[in-house]
C-alpha cells in the first residue's frame, strides 16, 4: 500500500512538471501538422478520382501522428531515469522510501498519461477533421485510439528499459538512436531484398535474405514500433480476435520490459 | 544504530574502504573524520545501501542492511555531500513533495518550523535553481529532518557554509540530538566537529586509525611530542631500528632530516640523542614542533599513525 503512495507521489510531481514543458506540445502539434499535410493530399486525390480508396481514410494519418508522438515519448522515457541519475536527484529519492519498482512504475504511469493526454488531443483533432471534411469519425478510429493506449505503453516501457541501462542523458539518446536506427535499417534492407525475384539473387544473397528474415522476425517482437504497425493493422483487418490478441501482446511486452528495467536498476544502482 | 563489520569497497582493485569496523550507539553524535579521499562518502553510501560493498556487512537500526528496505530508510534522514535538487521547484514545493513521500503528518506546519529553523523562511517561494550552495545545504537539512528521523547521516554538512550558518546548523544538530536523535556526521576538519561530537572515528586511505571518545582522541592527539631533528648524515638507514624504540610512536625521514613522534610520559630527548649517537649520527639541531589540535590531526592522518593500535595497547 505504502509503495503505491510513493509511486503516486513520484508520478504526480513528474506528471505536473512534464505538462508544463513546451517540447510536449511542440511534438503533438508537429504530428498534427504532418497529418494535415497527408490528409490534404489524400483529399486532393479523392477530388480528382472521385472515389474513396480506403474504408479507413483517417487511420493512416493517425498512424503517422502516433509515430511522431511515440518518437517523442520514447526519447522522453529514454532519458527520464538517466537524467535523474546524472543530476543526482535519483540518489536523494533513494535515501528515503523509494525503490526501483516504485520509481519505475511512477515514471511509466507519468509517460503513459502524457501519451494518453496526447491521444486526447489527437481525438479532438480528428473530430475537427471529420467536421470539416466528409471523412467520418468512425468506430474504426475509436478502436484505433483505444489500441493506441496499449501501443504507447510498449513505447514507454521500451524507453524506460534503455534509460535504466544508461547513466547519462547523452548515452541514453545515443543508445536509442543507434537501436531504433538499426531496427529501421534492417527493416529497409530486408524489404529491399524481398523486392528481388528469388531467381535473380545469388546463393550467398539468398542466405543473407534468409538470415535477415530471422533477424527481422526477432526485431518485430522487440521493437515497439513493430507493435505499433501490427496493432493498427489489426483494426483495419476488422478481426476482433486479432485486435484482442494485439492488446494482449502489448500488455505482455510492457510487463516484460518493466520487469527487466526494475531488474537492471536494482543491479546498476542509482549513481551515475 | 549503525554497525559496520569488515566493510570493504574496492574500485578496480583500489581499496577506497578497507576492513572498516564502526559502531554508532543510540544517542551519539558520532564524528567520522578523515582527509579528502579517505573514504568517508564511500562508507556512507554503503551504509545507505546505495553502493554495494565488495565485502563486509552493514547493520542499520539493528537490522542487517537488505536492498530496498524502505521501512528502515523511513527512519533515517540524510544530507549528502553534494546537493541535488529539482531546479524548477520552489523550496516549499520541494519539501511538500518529500513530506508526501515520507508521509509526514501536518506537513505544512512542519515545513514552516524547519524553514524557520534553518533560516530559509523568506526564500520559500524561490526556485531552487536560484539557491546558493549554502542555502541548498540548509534546505537539504530541512528535508532530512522533515520526517523526524531517529538517525541523521550527514556527509560534510557544513563544508560550504559561512560561520553564522555553521553555528546555525551546529545548534540544530545539537538540538536534534537532545531530542533523542542519533547523529552520524562526517568531516575533513577536526575543528568543525570538535565541540559537537562525543565520539569520533578517524579514517585515512580507507583504514580506521582510531575510534574513541572526543576527549580521549584529543588527549591522544596532543599526547605526542613532535621533534624535528637535523642529523649529520643521511638518516634513511635508521628506519627499522627507530621503529623498535619503545618511546617512538612514528617518524618520517627525509635526507638528513628526521621527524619523530614521541610519547609524553617523560622527556625522551636524551634517550633519543643517545640512540642516534650510538648509530653513528650527530645531532645538529633538535626542536619541538608546537601543534594545534588541527595540525596534530593532519599529521596523524597524513602519516597514518595508528592511534587505534596504541589505544588497544594501553587498555
Ligand atoms: N566511483 C568511484 N570509482 C573509483 N574510485 C572512486 C569512486 N568513488 C570514490 N572513489 C575513490 O575512493 C576514494 C575515497 O573517496 P570518498 O569516499 O569520496 O572520500 P571522502 O568522502 O572521504 O573524501 C577516493 O580516492 C576516490 O577517488
Ligand atoms: Mg566525501
């Protein structure tokens, strides 16, 4: 019980101060700006062709919005522990009743709530879009927004895990950029190799492609961004089972990464 | 309240704390003395469980220290060597936050009391980023006392303060001790804790040199006569035979200069010059070095003279 109160206190302080930070709103509105741009292109093309090409016209802009918010959140959670380590404020908390568990779950809640507030803004934005265009605010969009909460949870727990491993803000950012960059590079490389006909590839390249498919499959379970695309896809596929399964995956993923983070923090300690 | 058993910390093979055995009893104001780099902060961090010892044990409030034992930590207050704050918070917000963490009842009244006691009442709404080092130190004090801890652990608490503030903090420590709080306070200056502490431990290079009452330590520190001697020839060869003399506590040799620390039961000058003469040296000058308590403390830590061994020998 006391652990929860500690967590709540940590959460409250952190959340309120994060809400005052400018970067948060910049990220949200940057994502709306990009989505608006995509939507405008989309509407222009409808105007020309006079046909609706997608049953979920708002889902792709939502995906882009989510990716931008996720990038912001993954950095935010990725530096949240290392920053307190670097500045020494972490140490002071641990003179008292704070433990790695209460600290990390407090951070998790804070970042997830920031994500949910951003999703709130997103819902309002898409509602306004639906008022001004003939693109409807469909049930599919509501489902996608609900799914997004779980997907952001993956993003946050992944960021916290990286942060638990690093002692300084700079190393956290470098680690995040390196890891996410590597994920992206492998995905692009794999897609490029898939583009070739099997017959046109030399034998060594076939092995490379095979190896990459394993790596790619591995990454698709580790990268929070893979969960993001899979989760949103499940909405478009209109498969309730898949929808629930993806939520389940996201919950398990978050728990695993949070437990790993607590473990690492216990091992690594609170000093930079 | 605190006990360490053979506490040792190595950093890449370097022993920052070496087989340390301390014992702090309830009600003590216990001074933990040693020059910079002696291993004081490292010891304190191990006592708090924030860095794991290489070997040895810590008992805190009667229990062996376990990771994340928050129930024990709720009963201690800590002021660290360097202060770390959330710079965007005001003093009041900061203390309210910690008050909530420690579940302090009537937290606002307690904050008023403490800000008054440390003299920060008028700065309570200032952002901590704008606090001076001294103000930060005092605020850390208020934070450490917020939850009425049984044990206060203070790492060089007055190092950054002006004389008035030092007196303020010292009075505060004494007041808290009178109310039954045990205090463990580290310092690199003997004079800082001389009037405050009833008991002291002196460490250097991670090793305990002495643990005794302040009075005994003072007596022992001034209980040594320091002789500066100039000899007719290089005295390096004397080392082993000098250490065998029963009235010599310690010495340093530098060329033909010799500094010898003598016992004080009687005047050993004659014995010493006779000894030197027999070894083939002539004494050119011999003079007694006057030392304040602080100088004696510095000498003893620099030269690692083990008062501890001697204390046990006398007992
Ligand atoms: N994290 C660390 N890594 C390596 N050496 C360290 C570390 N922390 C402290 N030391 C070394 O241990 C010794 C004791 O340091 P410290 O406990 O801070 O001394 P004090 O607090 O008495 O001034 C010093 O020589 C210091 O350089
Ligand atoms: Mg120190």
